[in-house]
C-alpha cells in the first residue's frame, strides 16, 4: 500500500487479464475476424472455402491455444502435414489467411505483433498451374461427346449456357429468371454474385436464348434457371458441370472454367478487340476511368461478339444438335438457327 496500490486489486486485475487472454484462443479470434470478413461482400462459396481451409488444416493443431502463446514455429509445425502432401497452393492460401487473422488481432489490440508475418518464407512457392482446357479445334469433339453423354438434360443445358455466355461455373449455375430480360436479350448478373464484385451484363445470343427456351418448361416457375435436382428452390451445384465433364472422359483435360479460355483464345485469334474480349470475360480493368468507359461503350460491341461466338459454338456442334436445339425439334419447331461459314 506504500505506493497507493492495493495488492489484492492488482492481483484481481492481473487474473482478469490472464483469463481474458486465455479466452482469446485462435479459434475465437478467427471467428471474430470471420464475422468482419463476411461483411466484405464475398460470395457464400468463397466464405465457405475460407472457413473450411482453416477449420480443416489449422484448427486441429492450434484452435484452443491463446493467441498470446502462438509463435511462428506453432504455425509452421501445423502446416507441415499440408506441405508433406505436396499441396503447396493450399499452404500459400492458409498462410495468407492465418496472417489475416493475426493482423486482425494486432489491430484489435489483443497482441502487440503478428508472429506469423514471415512464415511463408519457410515454404516452397507453389508451381503455377492453369486450369485444364482444350484448343478451339477440339470444340467439335467436345460438342459431339456432350450430345451423346449419359447426363441429365438440364446438366447439358447449363454446360451449353456457360459455354455460350462465357461466364464462370458458379455464375451460370446460379442464374435467376429475374436477372434475365428476354425482350432486350440481356442477362444482368448482380455484383454480389460476381468474382470481381461488379455487376456484369451479358448480351444473349440466339443460341443462349434457345437454352433458356428449353429450360422454361423445367424451371420458369422456379427462381433459378437451373434448379438443384435435390431441392428445386435452390440453384444447381456449381460443380455439376465439372462432374459431368469427368464422366464424359475429360478428367485432367478440361474443366468448366476452361470454357472461358476456349472462348478467349478463339476470339483473340479471330481478331476481336482485346478490350472487348476482356469486358466479355468480366475482367476488371485496374484503370478506373478506362473501366467505366468499358462498361458504357462496349455493350454494343459485345453483342456482336457474343452473336459471333454463339454461331461458332453452334457450327462446332454441326451434325450433333445442341441440347437446346434438340428440345426445339421435339417440340416441332421449325425455326432452326442458320449456320454461317467462317473463313
């Protein structure tokens, strides 16, 4: 008491501090960080992937440890099984997320410094691998294989729709009828469902519209164009196209995301303007002024591009009708789309 400090009060404060510190486990702080992360506008699939990567790879080793007791070595040891399995890309992603959590703890005033800052230097860099795809010359073979594949009609249609609209698997699989304007022939994907968090308008070619026409009897009374097989009120799983491609014999040869590469290669080789192609792929220009220009002026040019691409895909399917065309034939329609000759 000589210095005006009550030893009992000091001891009580110290105990409370230690208790709070012990309660601030890595799992708790990760949950707090994740709550903030969810407000950043990321897609549900992305958020689920982030959480699962930490829950599966890191939590078993460090979830109950107080963040005050975590060291670089703690994390490095926890990462060794992933490294040993050769999943270096997973190591890179998990390391990045660990640092986000620990930086959050620093900024929240829970720890003085992030001990995981340089742990990535211990691990090898992953080899950059591109998603499997095929050359445009192989597209007719793909369309023939698709036409005889033992898969559900709407699985064929979602594959065709993704290919024709040059969208990502998740964007095509979760397309909603209320996003589609059949009069203006455009599909407006809201920012919340786009990878780059920016609204994307897709001009719909006659071939894309044919896919939608084929889906009307199946799903027009539902929210989603391509409903889930298990629960029609939910969208089809974005992995459905990839699973179908594997069953068709394209394992390690082509994935659904590779359709975009086929289109990009074809359109570039045909001589379409690179900026228009990038706009069609929904790639974001880092130049804000140019990005705004792209949005405001490239729509008309992209309509021409998408119509050309739709006819190119249809020609690739010559002799083996697309699923949409097959449905129209069954319905007795005679307005068959014309085929053009490319030089």
